[in-house]
C-alpha cells in the first residue's frame, strides 16, 4: 500500500490553545487583543499558503530494518530499534505544508515582523502535525479495513533526528518513500525542504510495545522528554 | 515626558511608528546618539525583558517591542557608525551543522540586538569551522549555538573542541541553547553557558562578556 494524501485546510486547522501555549501565552479565557490579532493574521496566512500533502507507504519489518540502519550513525540502543521488531505493521510517512509557508515565515523575519513570523511558525508547526495525524488515520483505517487490527492496536509515529535515530536515516527513508512526488527534498545534511515537513515511521502493534523508559544514554542530554507525554497518551 | 522616555515607553508598548518618530525627533534635537540608544531604545528593551521574565507580558509582546526597537535602530545606526560608537560586544550566532531550525536562534538574535549587542547571524546548518573562523575574524566575544535535534546537538561539542584546538577558548566564550539542550549537556561539552530561553540567553551573554 502506497498512498498520496491531499488534505483540505479545514481538516488541519491548528489547535489555538496549543499555538498560544507554544508562544508562552497562558491567559484564559481570552489572550490580549494584540495577540489575538496576530493569531488571526497567522491563521489567515496559514490557510492561504499551505498546500498540505502526505505520503504513506507500508513497509515490512525486514525492509524497515534496512531503512532504519540508515548510514550507520544511529545510537547503539534506541527505543525505535526495540519497538519496530515487535510491531504488527509498519508504514513510512512524510507530510508537508509546501514551500510557501516556510518562505513567508522567512520573509516576515526579514521584514522585522518577528511577532507575526513567530506566530505563523507556531501555527505551521501545529498544522504539519495535523497533516501527519491525517496520514496516521489513513494508515489506521487501512489496517482496520483489512482486518489487521485488534482492540489493543495502537499506532505511534517516530522520526529520524529524535531518540537516537540519526537524522541521516532520512536518506534511506526517502529512497524507499520517494517524497519527491510531493516536492519534498533532502539537503546534504539530511534535512527536509520545505522546512515545514515531517517524516518517519508509523508503528502499529499492541500498545505495550510503545512503552519504554527514558533512560537510554542519550536521554540524559534531552531536556524535552516529550516521549513521556506520548506514552501517557496511549490508552 | 522627555523624548527618551517617550521612546522607551512606546517601545515597551510595541508602537514602532511612535518609536521611529521620537527617535527622529531626538536626533533632530541633537541628543547624543549614545543616549538615544542607551536611555531610549535599550532602556525600553530592558524593561520589556524584565516584564517578560516576570511573566507580565508574553513572547509576542517582546517581539512587537523588538520590531519597534529595530525601527528606531535603523534610524540611529548610521549615526552610531559614523561617530564610531561601539556596541557592547559582538556575538556570532547560528544553528548547528545539520540543523535547519532557526526560530529559536532568531529570537535570541533579536533579544541580543535589543540589549545592544552586534549580532552576526550565520543562519542555519553552520559548520564548526565557519563558527570559529567568523568569530575570530569579527573579533566576537561570544559564539551562540542552537540545535533542535538531539542528533545535531553533538555538533556543538565540535565547535568547542575547535576553539580549544586553536587556543581561542579563552577569548571566545560559548553559549548553547535549543529544545534538546540542557545545563548538564552544556557542562559536559565544556560550553561556557546555557540559555534556557531567549531572555536568559541575553543575561548569560551579558555575564560572559563582563567576565572577560
């Protein structure tokens, strides 16, 4: 199964609370007028400039083993390395908002429109996660329709650049997935362009396989530990 | 209210047009440019920084104030250069090699400029050699490095190692920041400081430059 997904803007409307939180704005029930105006302008630009698309492509565990090995630069032990081997199904994915929105963010900073640029960046970051969620829903529906799920099946996304999976892993991931079909390319340092793009693997299996302790050697150097929230969200 | 206070207060409110208007007026009235900078623009940003740290205003307020500061600075900068008035120090900043995420680094640059530093922004995906060579060439006091990815943050160590190899670690200090970076990691790789956020990065850079 390989599918190119086209999303509509209304399906990826970013969550205002998450955007404001990322901007450090915690003012229930209403943020100040100036900040609301920036948010409205950013949402408007997001709607006009985003071209949300994604690709999902099923991959076997043995194929993924090759993709995951990447350029041989991963940490020795990683959560993904343990999780994918116990998965029922895997799919590579990528998603993008297109070049226009990244270009606009850069332009706004060049024009000293820092507040609007920064707000638009937050809106786009939240928006691209929504595109990835839609891609995940497609994978979930596909598995469900083909009778490959059980009540305990949970899908989680993991990406190169995080948790010991070296960013150079994007190279093999791209060789398998061909994101050039939706105009995503890799730089020499293995980062995606347009910048507002995400990629990785969706791992489907019993929810227990996704549980891990954040005590890998590299975890001590991470201040985010967002994995804890992700694992907690598995119900 | 005197003109410099007008500049400072309008800057605090993010009113860029008023800041520009009063900066022009201050120049016309022959107020020394260093006073306009220190007691108008930097004083305003200093207040903004304090309010932000006290959680009385939010990041977008700081960025609106920064835009207002830049509108005044654009008017004042040619005069400061002409009169040979130095900045409080040069800082070379960039996102580490392999990383294209630059919002955090941009915010630090904006806040550093607001505090009166000259900022040389090398952009993103910056090699260790480029950081070190540019900092040496510019006689910068500090190198600021940012990373968003756990895998690219290791590149920060290479910059510090390169400074050590070239015997520059005494004269060029380093500060690191970014989502996966921590105080502990900064200590481990031998960075001189860690900036938790843009506001704290400015404080730490000020401290580093005072220590020299």
